[in-house]
C-alpha cells in the first residue's frame, strides 16, 4: 500500500524478460525488494494474458513439506493436477514468491508446470536462482545512491527518495537543512541502498534525525528493527533478514562467510583464500565457495580489467564480523587478514618501483580501506611496527589520487605508535608520510621529515628518492626553482641507479616543471614528451599524463594556446581510460585556464567548477590552492572583482606558498589574500549562477519545462506546451539541460555500460600519418593566414585543426596505441548521439521551435553539452508514477 519508489530500469527489464522468456527469477539479498518488484510488475504483465496472474507465497512452507501440494492448496485447488488443468485454459502468469528455502522442490515443480502448460509463464523470487533449463535471472541490486551531496543529486537518487517518502509516512515533518540532507545521503550509502534497511531507518525518523541515525549506525542491528508486529517476521529487522540467508548455509559455508567479514573493501579470490581458507586446500575450492555465496546473494562479484573482485555489502560485513566474534575466531581471522595484506602490499610495491600501471593504481584505490584496516589492527595489537610499515608503502600511490589527508592521518597514527625503532622499511614509510603531509598542506612537517631522511646515510634508495621529491615540490611551490631542479635531478639519478624507473620518469618530468624550463621552452617540451613516450612504452599512465600536463602548462604560459589544446586533447584521451585522479585534476585545471584565455571568464566557469569540485573531493589542498588561484587570475583579467575575491577567499588555510609568476606572469606574484579558510560553497554558487546574456540578447523567459510522467514527457518552451512519448534520448537531453554549459561524458549518459565488443583499430597507421601531416599543414596555414590578416581563412583552418586533433585523441589511446573502434567509449558515443538525434526528431513532430533550439544548443560526441546562445531557465524533473495492482 506504500508508494513504489525508483526501479524504473528494473521494471522495464523485468517486463522485457517475462515477455520473451517463460521462466524468470528475480534474485537478490534479503530486503532488496524482490517481492515488491514482482508485485508491482505482475499486474501489468497479467493484463496482457487471458488467464491473469496467480500468486503463491512460499515463505511459510516448511522445508520437507510437499511444495506442489502447498502451492495448489494455497491457490484454492484440491491437487496439483487440478491447478494444471485450470492454468492450461488460458495464458497466465504464476508468481512463486520466496523460494530459496525450498529451492530443489520449487525447481522440480517449475519444470513440471512449464512442461505441461506451454502457455504458462513463471515469475519466481528467490535469494538464489532455481537452476532449471531456460531460466532467465534478473539480479536485483541496491537502489541508486546520490553521487554527491548536492541537493539535486540527493533529491533525485532513488535511495534518498525512498527514505524521504517513508520518513514522511512515519510522521516526520521537519524541514531538512544542508547537514540533514548530507546525512540522509550518507546514511543511505552506509546502508548500501538496501530498501529494507532504508525503510527501517526511516521508520525512526519521527524521533531521530538522519544525523543522529548515522551516529548510531555502529549498532545497526539493534537500531534497524520494528517493535510492532507488522509485515513478515523476517522483514521486521535487518538482522532477521540476514539470519534467514545465513541459516541456509551449511557449517563450512557459514565459517567461510564469517571470515570474509575481515575485508572492508573488494577483494580477490587469492586474498579470500589466504584469509578464509588459511592457505589450506586448492584455490579452486575457494573460488567455488565464493561462487556459492554469489549465487546466494550474500556476496557481489565485480569484474574489471580481467580481474574479479568480491564485496560484502556493509550490513552483511558487519553481520559476518558479529558472527565471527560470537564463534571466538575473530582475532585469529584478523591476524591472517593482516598477513595476507602485508604480502599484497609487498607485491604492489615491487611492481610500482618499475611502473605505476592504470590497473595497479586502480587496485591501490580499491584496496585502500582494506589496507588502512590492516594497519589499524597492527597499531592496536602488534608489538613492533614491522607489518605496519610494509602496509604503508603502497599508500604512496594513493597520496596524489585524492586520499592525501587520509594517508597523512594513517601516518600520524603509525609514527605516534612507533616513534623509534630499527624495523625494515621504517625509512620508506617515513618518506610516504612526508609525501602525504606535503599534499595535505603540512609543508613544514614534510620538509623536516625529508631532510632527516636525507641525513640518514643507510636509508633505502626509495626513501631518499621520495624525500628529494618532497623537498623539490616544496621548493618549487616556494619559488626557489633552482633548488627544486637540483632535488628533482638528484632524485632521478638515484632512481635510475636503483632500478626505480617509475619514480625516475616522474622526477625527470618534475625537473622540467619549473619556470627555469621556459628559458628553452621547445627543448623542455621535447624532453617532457620524451618522458611521456617512455611512460607509454612502460605502460605507466602517471608518466604519460603528468609529463604532458607539464608540457601543456609551459605552452599556456608562453601563449602557445593551440599547441596546449592539442597536448591536452591527448591527455584527456588517456585519462578517460585510466585511473589517475591527480593527473585528471591537473588536466581539468589547465583546460579551464585554456578556456578562460581563449573564450573568456564566463565561458570557462563550468570548467573551473569541474576542476574545483574534483580537487575538493580529492582532499589535495595544494592542487585546490593552485586551481582557485588560477581561476582568480582569469576572473581578474575579465574584470570580475567579485569572482576573484570569492576564489581567493576560499583558499585553504595554511596553504599559501608563493609561486613566482603562477601560470601567467613570470614577474608578478599572484595576490594571495588572507583566507577565512572556507567559502567553497560561495564559489560554487557563483560559478553555477546563470551567465549574463550576450549584448542585445535577453534570457528566454516563460515556462521552460522538461518533465517526465511515466512514459510521457511534458515539454514547454517559448509559450507552447506539448507531450511526447518516452525515448531514451529524452533522458539524455534532460541530463544535459540540468547542467547547462557542462560537458557530460557519453558513458555517464548511457549508464557506464560497455555496449559491445571490439571491431579493430579506429584508424590504421597510414591514416594516422595522414592525419598528423594534415595537422602540421593546417598549423602552417593558420600562421600564414594570420600574418596576411586573412581571419576568415584562419578561422576555417582552426576549426578543421580542432576537429582533427579531437579525432586523433579519440582514435588513439594510451601512448598512441590504436583505440579499438568497438570500445565502450566509441560505442557509447555513437549510441548517445543517435539517441539524442532520434529524440530531437520526435520533438520536431510536436514542437518545431524547441527542436530547432536543441539542435543549435546541444553538442554530441564523446563529451556532450547544452550551450544555448541565450540562457534558458529550465525546470527538469521526473515525477514518480504510483501504480496500484
């Protein structure tokens, strides 16, 4: 009787599956909403069948009882044969709900019914598939969670919509401020988007705020329960829902499941084997055990880069740990877990000394919480720091990938616990600490630690390399370019001598990052490109991106903006395919700078917003400072004093190094004002504010709406309102209208899924050479046209050049290797472009004026955007459809 919230895609998919297949099973963990989804969709399906819908509830059928007799009797028939005769009279849908505890008997019944009644369709709900021939499985996952703490994202996410709806139903009538909204979003994340858990939390919203609920979540199994005898017993508490699944496991499976509670983040089969199997037996036995838990919806499996990683939802992990403690095995499990993570850390570090691959960086970020959990256990239980120091080493890879503050906090805990000693790897762990402190803005501490390590003659080469790196970065930010270059080159020499190739490439790039490189700019750019190419040969994305970022920076400083744009196009092509958050942050800052210099402050504001949001989310205060400072300079040049002041006021406290010349002027220091340490919210509001209309133009007024009601869109523009039947391209357009002037990647619009396999290289080598030759010709043409004051010819050539550079960037991936034409990004770009064109074509049939506006304002490709010449204030929303059986 309550509102059905979200699940639009799952409802459509279920209708499609039941329409095409005779046996469909919805599977998922307890409390995921399997029964509710089946109940919501089955009336729609039954209306198309002459025999309608029959529903059998199996939750109360005890194991060992005859399921066929229980089903027939529950539906009002004296025998199964009588039921079969009835169901054969007309095409019908039979729903078998909650089958997991009588799985084998239900499977046999389903096979008989399908064999004897050709017109029958079966829909089952279960925590694992029935496993019969012809069965199609719909895996029901969590509700969509907010991707950020912005009010729009929170309001649109299905998980938070469910919380709000059920909280209102429970009698909560309080207005939500920003803190409460953010707490609701985090609460739904901590509950993994599981509908039952969210509903149980919302049931307490009359007495507790989301902030208070979040604070009590470490006792979730006591908190998330209903005292009143309402609904099924196993849905009256989160514990009861999980108890049901746990009870269906045999004792070895229960022990295996308990052991997995040690992992806070995704893990591989090898790690699971080391912890849960205690190195006993064959790895294949562990894989089988993992597969059984996946089948039983107690574990999720996610494949990426050819590797499958497994994950427990947070509530399931807490339950597994609780059961392990009750069994008296928790401490032994944690000790095995730490040993396994130490070996994993060693493997990561050995590989990272030669190259930091995209997969390795992604793996470090994926394992971050698990590494930190292992470190925290050593701090609490180990007598010396030997294991903790080894576990700290791979965290260096996360320091510039958005986790600097967290790595710094870990370093504080470890070094406070063991301030002195002679454990192996202590010196390298200290150098990791210095790197994290520097990135987190604690410059003096970082310098002091780095200098102490350099004075330690017997320190490992890696410790000296990272110490010199930290000192060089600090010197460069303080304006002492000569000292910075000296540190970088000394570190690169040590790295080359010690086989630390990845660090050597990075330090060589750093050496050409200072203003001293501008003395011979072409030589510096050539050296940086050479480092990038070395990185490509070693499959090292950090070198590939970082060196080109620095080359683009120099080109921007020199005013060679066209070359900088071409360099950044290559960078964007790489970072779309690899995990390198720091390189992406720098590229976004440089892209915003370039847009500001070429197209002005107003046009660059969406780019500055994207760059600032990425830095703020990462916690890298140094990069945030650089981004705010450079944005302030662009605003100053445009004469926007208010924007300049807001950007400078948001500079992080304590992070005010003097950078001589910054990006633009080598003779003038940027005006760093005293910071109040905050106001990013004011900066975002300023950057999000509607742009002033061009001279002579006025903003489009009136009722501009893009509103979805189920399968119908109501569109209003220019005083005319019409209705259009749903197409996926309308969802794409709505997403772009919500974020005018922003670039949205096609993979985000299509949902991030791969849409097909490879079909070969997008360009062959000959075509690539022809493209590159034409780029050089166009650059010469543009220079000549400019010299001759033939601006029309120059603009046409520049447009062609931009198109060619983009095509080269899109057609070639890491290090110039041919990108496959059938890659996910290629297919997604094609699919989204087609979807948007089809949607505009349909709009044209009903509202030609709106279609013309969208054709002129919407750009498609790898990155899509809505950029109207005249600002339009759109109201974009989707109204939930409430259906009753």
